[in-house]
């Protein structure tokens, strides 16, 4: 029987700037075993995801994964352009940790009320690759909030942050400082990829990055860990 999976999230799920973890997840299974639907929007905060659940609940899948919060966590960093993000994403208030947790809880509440799907919440990928740096430290409390929402609402918690932290400790990468991704930098990655035909992994290697292309968006190694935790935490339960 084919398992229908809806993957909800931001640019990591849309996969314009990241290696496509949906593709990697599908490859982990025999042909026809899983059918994936993508619900990713670049730059989304948890609030934005909450506003676009109609498309998910209209045709409920068997499994729903939620990977959101990277932009909420980025907004807590000193150099993040919060005012621009509020305007661009039409946010009714400035992002905060409490609001993130409230919105994520509301996402889960609606999905539980209007579908019978098995739901899994992924903790955040590590921001940057300096585990003691401000960016990586910012992704920790947001990941803990994901775990709290999952426990409160009795849905699966998928420990992506923990898995990526483990991978970075094992790799012992060079201490490259985190740099916030600007729109120009994101377009630059697309141009390297589309025009110069550099793979996202090649871009990551040139920058000395282990899991990402730009401290945020995932290379093959980072995306494979997303697919791994989804597979281990949800799909074995769905059979």
C-alpha cells in the first residue's frame, strides 16, 4: 500500500536553495511505496504555515511532517532584518519564541482535528556549524519548544537538531562564523547552481560547510539527515 506523505515547511522543504530531502526520502523506499506532496514556502514563519493549512486538510494524507521554525529562530539573532521580514511575510507581530510555540501548537491542533494522519514535528536543523556560536545556540531553544509541543499534543517528535549536532561534533568542521543569508546571497547560490552548473554540495565544499550551502540551506549530507529522521521516526510506524 502506498503511504501518502505531506511535507510542510519553509524553503528547506520547497528545496530551491537546498538539496531536496523529499527526493532523498522517496529514494529510501521501493518505487510506489511512498507518494510525497510538498507544502514548502520560502521564508515562512510558523504563523505563515498556519495560514495555509487548507490545502493539506482538504485532501488529508496518511502522514504529515512539519519542519518549521528556522526563520523564527533566525529572527532572534542580532543581525537578522526583522522589520523587512515582518513586511515581506505580512506578519501581524514581531517574531518571538512564545509566538512561535503558540503558532506551532495551533498548526498541530488543526491537523489533529481535521485529519487522521500520523503527525511528526522535526526539531530545527542546526544554524551554522559552530555549535557554541550564537546562531546554533538560537536553534536549540526553538528545537526544545518543538519537543514540548509534540509532547503536549501527543504527536511524534523527530530529533533532527540532535542528529545534526551529533554529525557536526563527529565531523569537527572548521570554525567558520555564521553569516546571515541575504536575498542577494541566495540568488548567488542559484546562479552558481543553474549557470555555472556547480552542485549544491560543491558550493558547500568551497565554503568549508559540512551540512549546508550557506549556514541555513541544506546540502546532501544535511538533507539526508532530514530524510533519515523522518523515515526512522514515522514511516516504520505507519506500516
